């Protein structure tokens, strides 16, 4: 793919992500169920506690006194994860046709990574709360823990994807 095409896709992708970020602000819990429902199900299985869906609020775990709501959806993480995914697609796609062919796999990978990262974040918060390591459930501490987990998953996913792309689409340079 030529530099001009990559620039066009970068600008269009940036505009699309900015638009999605603005749209995200106006979404409600129902519109984020595609992220929240699988996370809640996995948390139920891992914690052996049942959640109750409260319309307009989220998934409430009464035994744990935990509410998984819109702010816990991981939607911002997913949008952030699209940035390196787009970069890698542009870096390794040899043509627009190849880019469009790889796009569904990249989107699925970003979605699954989001579910995994968000589930880990919530289970870690629950675990820290249950062990008493966090005596005060402060918002800033919760956000710091979430940022660390998200950074770990984003970095790991990028490194693994780069390695995979490099093995599939090796570019051979002149030995001279």
C-alpha cells in the first residue's frame, strides 16, 4: 500500500474513532450490553456469584456489593485498542484489498481483548476488595488499578500482534 493511501486511511480512521468517542458519551447501558453481558457472565462463572441485571444501572452482584455499570464497559479501552490495531494493519497490509480482508479479524481480536482485559480488571478489583488489601474503595485507586491492567493488556496484545503480523507478512530487505 502506498504512503498516500496510508495517510488517507489514517485520517479517516482517526475521524471515525473521534466520532465513536463522541457517540460513546451518549450511549446508555442497553447499548453497551455487547461488552457488559459477556464480562458479567465470565465474572459470574469465575466468582461463583450471580448477578442481577438492573435496567438503566447494570449488572449488580448482591453478594459482592459490586455494580458493573456503563463506566465499567471497557468501551474506551476498545476504542483505544483500535489505534494500534489500525497501525499494524496499515503497516503490514500490502494493498487495500488485503487490509479489508484482515479488518474483520483485527476487529474480533480487539473485541475479545477488550472482554478479557475488562473481566480481569473487574475480577482483580473484586479480589482486592475481598482480601482486604484495599480498605478504602476509592475511585482513584480503582482507576489506577484499571489503568495498569489495561496498559498490560494493550501492550501484550500489541507485541503479540506485531510478532504474528511479522511472521505472516515478512518484508525482506536488501542484504547489501
